[in-house]
């Protein structure tokens, strides 16, 4: 067996020392020359029916060892946004992304691992893994725990299948009783896996497919389906092959920075706007690009959003869920439709395919040449029973949804809208940009003018929505919730859900320097930069001001004379600006984060220190 080009030499460790270290960690002298694969596990779902396998990491490890590698697993922290939502705990969610990335870097570099498998599933976790992978630039494969099944409808309360966002919105609806709401809650999340809509977790796991760092089906294969088990095993086998290609054959094409190039980021963003993914994906895509030294920014995203139409509307933008996207052919099907319209860059490859043409030829079930393996994968259907067991169903759809005219994934000539489902707005209120999920509204709301109701925190906004201070025609302004002003840029699902529950989802808008959950819909604009704490114009808005939103013009404007704005700015005083009446405990850790973080324009990444 050819000996690996050990990374230990680049860290100044001699071979004798490396062998001693390996023996100290339970390795044998015969293991020398095998690739050491680190498994960064942020997903703790246990594997049913396998007494010798404790979790998903063990499943990947078994495949690595069978393929001739050595696996060493470690865990990262993993903030659960569902538990952290709606209180001070959410301030820690986005900052945890950096902690996750740092911990992976620390463990891999400290122990000189040769390659990496990233097991993730939730909102900030997959981005944290991606940031680490781009920093480290060693062979990597991503595999997620998979999406959950959607919930069954509740008669007399909901139409169609549901998720927990429905429960939040209905909690603000006076016509829904406590008993009915409890029934919705009990039905909304029936299985293990990430939330069933195209929220941030599922959006990011789909994006790893297009970035080229995960296997086909990673973003859409249900957590409950037996096919998900094969993805974990294949990830283990694939990473050993990639490691051998790099260390034995000097094949640098397998490295993350060779795969996730600007062309790959452009294709990923094209897919994202085509399906109206979470606005958080823009924040994370920018951060991952910065970590990898990829020249890809908001202007690129804006350009793509003007070229790529909306092909799929998945919850919270529509009634379909991720399981329906899977039945329609998953991410390869969306890419296939975009490719047939000439909207993809072909100068890409992946961890599993040498080029885009061969990738889509094998995996796009709408292209006429898909393999039997692809056909079988996308027939994978929900089990339809409440369960916390992964891989617990082998159900299949009788037929795939290949309807490009009115199906879950449409062909470009039959797109929902000519522009993509995500847009970047600018104007005096967002000099450096703001983000709007246009897939969450109908085109008649692409132009909105309203009267400002100013709130200096999420809590104040919730209060004003629930006590009916906010009326039709208002624009709710939530400021001091940006990366520095929060600090932490907490996700805000409650205000938008409560607007919807109050029946104001189509008659009110909400703008903020903070960010939203992927479950947000309606006229909701986030990531306004500069933020209030940095002296952004959002900090000068007063109750009653007129705010103009125009998607076609990509405009977010405060209609107040310049001399009046100058007067307000003088009265505001020196930076940083802070809310006058907000009571919020800010820990030392969050103060450090606020001191280092940059604006949403830079993905809320750290300021360069060199």
C-alpha cells in the first residue's frame, strides 16, 4: 500500500512521533498509511436496529473502516433553534456558528486529520461546518440527518399538511381555541429530522449538494427513510476515496476550495432563488465564501436573482414540503430545469461526479437518462406514522411528480415568477443591502408603501402586534437586532407569525436590521445594512414616517427629507447607537461577539485581525 503524504510533516511532527501518537489513541502500527478521517458530528439521532451502532457517526465510521480508513469522531455544540426561539437564548444561535467552525478547525488541526466527514442538520450547524471545511481545505463530504415528514392536517383548523410554523401563526388567531391549537402542535412535527418546510436547515442541506460537497439526495431524502442510511454509508466510502486521491495521487481537485468555486456558488444561489430558500442562506453563503476566499458577494446574488425565476414554492411559501420536492426529483431536478434554460455554469464538479453534465445525466429524473439508482431514490416516500426512528420506512411513491407545468418543481417557461424567490434591495434605508424572500408573497405585494411603527426590540414588536397597535397599512420596524446591536442577530419568527395570525400578513410589512427564521413569509425584509448600532438610517426612523418597498426597482427607501434626517442624526449623538428603553442581559461572550462581528453584508463574519 502506498504511504499517505502525512499532514503531520506540515505541522512539524516527525513520523516516529506520529506513530507514537496514533498508538496512544488505540491505533496499531499496521494502520500507518491509512487515511485518518475525522467525523465532526453535530447530529445525535440514534440508529434503530443496530445494537453495535450507537449513532450516525458510528454508521459513517463503519463504512470508513471497511473502505480502509481510520475514523475518529468528535462532537460539536448544536443550538436547537426550536428551543431557543422567542427568548434570550436566540441571541446565541448565530454566534454558535463561529464556535462550531472553530471547534472543527481546532480538532482537525490539533490531531492532524487527513480528511473530514461533516454530519449536521440544523440552521447554524451546517453553515458552521461549511465554514470550517473551507478554512481547512482538506477532503470533505457532508451528510445531513435529513428532513422530517410533514404533519397531518387538523380538520376544521388547517388545510393541507402542516409544520410548527402553522402552530405559531395560529396561536395569534383569536378564532382558534386552545384545544385546537394543542391538536395542531401534536400533529405538526410527527417524526425525527429537520423541520419539514424549506426553512434554513433544509435550504442549507440542499445547498451542500449544489456546492458539490455532498451526495445527491442529501437535502431532500427523509430522515425516516431507509435510503438515508445508505447516504451515511456512501459518505464514509467516498471520503476514503477522496483522501487517497489527494494524498496518493496529488489530485487537488478533490479539495473543498477546488469544488466550491465561484461557479459552484453561483449555481448554488441559482438553485436557492429558484426554490425561494430561507433568507438566512444568503447570510451563510456569504460567510462560507469569505472563509474560502471566494469572490462572491451581494452583487452576485442580486444579479442571479434577476436572471433566475421561481420554479418551486415550498412551505412556508406554498403548500408543498421537502418530501414533495424529493418526489419531484429533488435538487438534481431543479438543476436540470435551470440547465435546460441555460442558467447554470458548467465549469464545476463534485465529490461524486467529474462534471455537471455527467452529474445531471445520472441523477436528473426529468432528463431521460437517469440511473435506476436515482429513480429508486426519488421514489422514497414518507412513512406516515409518528416516529423518532431514523431509516424506519421503506415506503415508495407509486409515481414521481414530473409535471413541469404545474407540479412542485416547474420548468422555466411555467415559473411562478420571472424573478427568483430571493431579492437584494438597496436604497437610503439599506445602503449596503437588505434581503427579501419574494417567494413568500404574491406579485401584487412587490410594491408596498406604509407607515412606520418603530420598535427597538423583537419583544416590543410582538407586544405591539398582539395588543393591536399595529394596523393594516403599517410597516413594523424592528431595529437594534443586528449582529452588533442585538448582539447576535437573533432569528425572529414570532413577529411575522403573529402578523399572519392576526390576519395582517398581506396588509402589513416588517423591516429589520435583524434576521428571520426560514419559516417566515409575507412582506418581511431583513439584514438591513448598515444596522442601527452602526449608524444606519433605520436608527433614525420615527413613528409615522413613510417607508417605500419596491421589488422591481430593488428599492427600500425612507421618505423623509434630507435636512430632517440630518437633524435627527445630530440629535442621536456619537456611535455606537443603542436602544434607550430596552432591557436585555448581555453576557461577556456576546459582548466579545459584538466587538468582532461585521455586518450582514459580510455574512456576519468576524472582522479581519491581520
